[in-house]
């Protein structure tokens, strides 16, 4: 799992040196986009593995949950960054969303590497 986390960290663009506080906060807000993209990619990989290793019913349940995550992401514009505007007004929502997306990524990564 450590390798997967390191690959993800390397794929995330670092903060620009000398960036203003405003630019830094907008980069932080993009975290939801990166987490949602990672969660969707991990879930897609998990589905690929689950197809051959689980029952049809279990696979369909996973596929449905992937669809729910995708619909949520598309509906709120998470991957495209549209949810970031809402996060400017609500620190609690931003942190809750980050925590939930981070947890989803952790569970998916643990499932992939266990």
C-alpha cells in the first residue's frame, strides 16, 4: 500500500514556490478533485479485480456503489472543481468531504492490496 500512496503523492502537483496565500488555498481546495479522481480510479481497478474473484451478486453491488460515487462526483462537479466554490464558504463541509473521500480511498487501497 505504501507504494500506491507514494505513486499518488508523486502524481499530485506540488505547491509552487513563492505562491501567495490565496493561490495556496485554491490549490488546497483542488484536493477534493484529486481525492475523487483517485477514489474513482481505485474503485475502477477494484471492480476489474472483483469481476473474476467475487460472486455475480457481490460484483453487481460493488458496481452499483461505484455508480453512486460517480453520480455524486458528476452531480456536484467534484472532479471538475465546481465543488471548490462551495468549499470557500464552508470549512466544515470541505473538511468533512476531504475526510470522507480520504477514507474511501483508504478502504479501496486496503482492499486492493490485502
